[in-house]
């Protein structure tokens, strides 16, 4: 096999393995685990979560060398805005340290504050089915750990933090 290709494969697999904390089913506030609609929607969350986290780790690893470079946080925000504009879903990178770089990234009262509390207490995943204007959505939260030494370059408060420093908050229509 081509060595360059092999090396790239190792990088991708490594990044995916580092970030892979799979959402588990059977969490509070949902409609029962046997519901196929809910299971399909949770599967979509797991897929999105792996894609986003793998992308952000790869960007940080290969393109971020100094604190003025486009950061993982900014890259994620730009990506989420593009996907929202296309009408797929909402995703938000939320602080879990109590000391965000940008105030707007602090957890909002309600789902986000509850999700931060639970995920910091080592629950691997949290979700809730909600209804808006007669349409059902899943709100889901997954953990963001400090996976690379590089994160500390801009987030001094992540130093020696072995727990989670953020969450990803998704809101997506149920997959019928
Ligand atoms: C080059 C500097 C830089 C690096 C490296 C960096 N970040 Fe950030 N991060 C930022 C900036 C700037 C923001 C604010 C983005 C915004 O809201 O516009 C941010 C925002 C965040 C947030 C939202 C909370 C907050 O503090 O506003 C999280 C969570 C986060 N980053 C996690 C990470 C993780 C995990 C890594 C390592 C993979 C990382 N960051 C690496 C600069 C950086």
C-alpha cells in the first residue's frame, strides 16, 4: 500500500478513536428505546458527532500552529452555520468550564445547563424529545474532552483538565 495513504489512514483512525465517545441510548426524557424513529435519530446524532469531531481534530492537528490561526472552535462554528443555513439541523459548541473564551458559548438555561451538569457527572450522553409548532425534534448533547495538547495553546484553563471542557448540542428533526 502507498505509504502516504497508509499514514493518512493512521491519522484519521487515531483522531476518530480519540474522539469516539459514542452516545448511548436509554437516557431520560425520550420516548422509549424501542421506538425506531428515536433510534434512527440517535444514530444520526452519533454519525454527525463523529464526523464533526474528527474534522475538528484533523483541522487542529494539521492547520493550527499558532494562536492567530483559525481555531477548532471557530471552524466548528463556521461549519455549523453552513449546515444550519442549508436547513439540516442546529449544532452548538458550548463551554463546560464556567470560563469560556466567548460569553455567547456559555450554556443556556434549560437543556444546555442540565446537559453540562450530567455530562460533567460522567453521563456519556443526554437527550430529550421536544415539540415546536407541532413538529418533533431531538435535542442531544455529547461531551467534548481536551484531546490534544494544542487546545491549551488558546485555552489556558484546559491545562491538566482530564474531564470534559465542553459539549456539543444538537437539535434535529426526528428521522421519520
Ligand atoms: C488557535 C486557538 C485555539 C485552539 C488551538 C483551540 N481553540 Fe477552542 N476556541 C478558540 C476560540 C477563539 C474560540 C471562540 C470561538 C467563537 O465563539 O468565535 C474557541 C471556542 C471553543 C469552545 C467553546 C467555549 C469557549 O471557550 O468559547 C470550546 C468548547 C473549544 N473551543 C474547545 C477546543 C478544543 C477541544 C480544542 C482542541 C482540539 C480547541 N478548542 C483548540 C480558540 C482555540
